[in-house]
C-alpha cells in the first residue's frame, strides 16, 4: 500500500493483478491499473493498461524515497528529515542555540523533492490591553533614557562622516624619501601644516555631511603623510590635537536622576509597558507604533523594563498602538485606545498564543542517487 500527496490510497491486488485506488475525498474504490481485460467487480469497468501506468509518480516513488535522513557535510549543524510514505514530512535543524522545525507535505518534481511546509495561523490575540495608569517615576526614567538614545541615533546618522571607513579612493600620501636632510625636514613641517589646515576644515564643514566626509578622508591621508614624513626625517612626531567635535555632533550629556519625590520636575509623555500576563517578565526589544488621530505614527521599541515612550502629551489624540508579533510573517496587532487622561498603558502578552512559524515555505532538495542535496542549507541528507 502507499498514499499519494492528495491522501488517496493505492492497494496492490496481487490475486487479480490489479492496483486499486481508494479516493480520499469520496471513499470510492476503483481500478487504476491492470495487466489483462478482466472486469473489475468494484466498478464494472474493463481496463487494459500497462503495469502501474495509472499510478502517479509521487505515489509510485513514495516507498523508494520515504525514510529517515540525516544531514552531513555541514560543520556544527545537525538536521534530520523524515519523509513518510503517506506524503507528509517532519524536518528539524539545530545550529548552536538555534532550533528550527517544520512539517507538511512533500512531493517529487523531476529530479527534486519539494517540501511544502504547513503555515500555521494565529488563533488568538497575543497582546491585550490591561489598564491605563497615571504618569509615574518609572515612566519618567524610561522616557529620559529613550530621549538620550533617540538623540544619539540621530547624531550618528547626521554625523556619520566623523567615523568613515578608509575608502579605496582615499587620497595618496606619498613621501619623497630621496630628499636631502634639510628637504626631509621641510617636507615634514609642510605635511604638519597641511594636517592643521585640514583639521580646521573638518570642524568647519560639519554641517555638510558629504563635504565633511571627503574632508575627513583628506585629513586622514594628511595624517598618514605627516607620520611618514617625520619618520623619514628622523624627527619626533609632535603631539597632535584631533578635530574638535562640532556642536551639532556632540552626544547629549547624561541626564540628572529623576527626582521621584518631586513630580513637578517631570515632563510627562506617553508610555506603553509590555509584560507577560503574570507580570513576571518585562519584554525588551518589541517594536511599538503610537498611532494618532491625525495620521501621525511614531515608532519606538521597548527597553529592558518593557517601556516604549515618546515625548508627546496630547493623550486625547492617541488613537491606537500597534505592536509587532515576534513571529516572522505575521502582522502587527493593533489595540484601540479610548481618550484618557492617563499616560501609561499596560499591555499583557499571552505566551500561549505565540506560534512556531516554519523557517521556509518550500524547500527544494536535489535527488542524487540515494542522497538529497540542499543548496540552501549545504551538505546532503543520507538515509539511515
């Protein structure tokens, strides 16, 4: 007996030299192959078909390919594949702390085996609204820390020219080592003057990122040339002062601690705090979007205490919050909010609603002899 990918059952009737098919959807038994013209008592149809011509390739090959396979040829990766003769499969892969698994149906397509993974659907909400609370010291601390992070991210974006990599087209800094001693010393002093000029230029072009990036690279080349020139002249290298950081690129100073006893010193904003249902775990790194009635959307991620905060105080216009699910390929969940004077919205996460999403939709394996080769994973699966 064997089963094809549609669930139809094929039975070898050796007594009558026929292959019977039980259609999964109807339960009707019919003949799909015979070696003579004898009438079939099940359906009354006379057939004269060559051996196994009516059996789908996936069904006739199921017994040949079904089995338990193990991955080989990939360092520090363990993987198993179980191909069942009923057309289903189970797959798992382990790499370090990463564990992946999938199940579904498989079929043969030419010289390949295709694994079609079952895609689970979310059956329940992962996040739910718990309670809205007034602004407190914990939310104030989270907001101030968030403001510092946002400012630092903006500075790194705006002032990335301060940390350029060495480009392949960076100006050369050739030094003439054949000059007489006086010429070597003059070359060294001139290179230092050039370095000082470019140091000033870096400070003056800070607000023009592209120009500043080129200037920084010019200064780097000048610095390398000065070092080489002083070594060539056998002179001690003077102590150099790096370019002053432009005010627009200065990182914010650490804010003063929150005075928990003086709420009047706080600057309330809006906060979302995400935790598990039992409140035992605050959830870090979850993307949260604050959605306002005018269409504005502000994105933040929760911190180590589960807070996502923004410095905005118009609570009445906050329409909803959208929270990303941790599983790939699943949409964010949006929680509508009623206008409120409260500013801290506690959200609960139900871990039982988290589902395992397979790492692939389809995985193609090349049939090479008795092995199944995966270009995506590397190595090959061998049946044990």
